[in-house]
């Protein structure tokens, strides 16, 4: 389930390969000090964390590099079919096409099962708690008292996403005919604003960034049997033996939180920071 939350629209691997092929292999903290560069892997096409105009993870990567006294080398990469593959390609081994690994990967679920499955990586420094939310047009869905309020309404979801899986399967497929599937979460939210759908089930961060608190839309918490109500936490991952780098990054993240800079990074992109 956690892996599914990370899936985004498929993108060509060649772009990431061309960008990162010339970068040196993974290095420990001492070698990073010598090189002067911190390579940070971030998921591509995942607004508001990464997009054409930057994003939360881009700003966080820059802030972490500055805290360590290093220059940032960003490695945006397309999500694979499985999060275990992403950790292998971007953290501890590198992709067979020649890009990666990075020194640290952002937006990794801080989950015990994932940690147990990946003994070659260290997952740490949770910095955000993501949740699913339903956003509705106040005009087209004036009252909301649970999913029954969506009877006869059009509901947008992103393809190959946990929101799509939940909405299509809810109440034995009751809403299946009402669900409209879009290539990305951003496309679904754009459809809500244009009137093509009446509500969207999506990540709270994406909703907040896209709608900026517009009073024409209301955010609702919806309980699903198969989804933890508190959502999931994301953090960072480094190679298992790189404990000195993990400690330095943890300290940097703690300082960013204590100074308020972590919260400012989120609010700059229209997202309310949520302490894990």
C-alpha cells in the first residue's frame, strides 16, 4: 500500500540517465566533504514536491546541502513499478542504465515493513505526514456527510494510485461508474476546477497546493477500511553503512524544523506542514 502511494505517471528513464550519467559513484560523508557536492534523489512529476517550477523536496534538498556546507546536485528520477526497485536504483546500487545512486533519497515512506524488506538502506528523518482527502465543489456538492453524499456525482482520481484503488473498490464498487480517471493528480484537480468532476480524492498536499484555500472548495476527511486514517510518513534514505551521513542529515533536518525553515518550505508551496 505504501509503495502504491509513490507511483506516478510513467516517464522515460532516458531523461534521468542523460542528466546523471556523468555524476560520480556514491560516496560516504568524508568523500562528500572532499567532493563538495551532495547528490539528492527526488521523484519526478510529483507536485507539489517536484515539478517544472521546483517543489518542496527541491527546496528541502537545497536546504540540507547548505546545512552540510555542500553544493546540491539534484537527481530527479521517474518512479519505478516498486519502491524496493527505487531504493535499489537510487540509494544502494544504481540503475543498470547508468544513473544513480544518489547520496540520499527523499520522500521515502518511514515504514517498518519497508525497512525490513530493504536491509541495505537506512530510512530515517521523517519530515511530513501525508493523508488522503476528498475535496468537493461547494456549489455542486453543498453538503457532505460521508461518501453517501457523492451519490450521482462525478469523482476524479489519479490513475494507478491509492486514491483510485480505494474509490473504485469502495462499497463493493458502488462508485465505479462515477469515477473518472486522470493521468495525474494535478489533472484530476484541474478537472474539478473546470467543472468536469464534482469531487476529487487525492493527497492532501496536492489539493492544498492546487487550490490554495479557495472557498469554493471544501476539504473532507473520509474513512476507508483499507487505509490508515493518519496516513503515512515520508522521510529520507541513505546506504546502510552511511550512518555518519544519516546522522548529519538528521541533525540538519532537526535544525531546519527548530528554526521554522522546514515549515516555511512547505508553506511556500501552499502546503500546511504536518509534523510526523
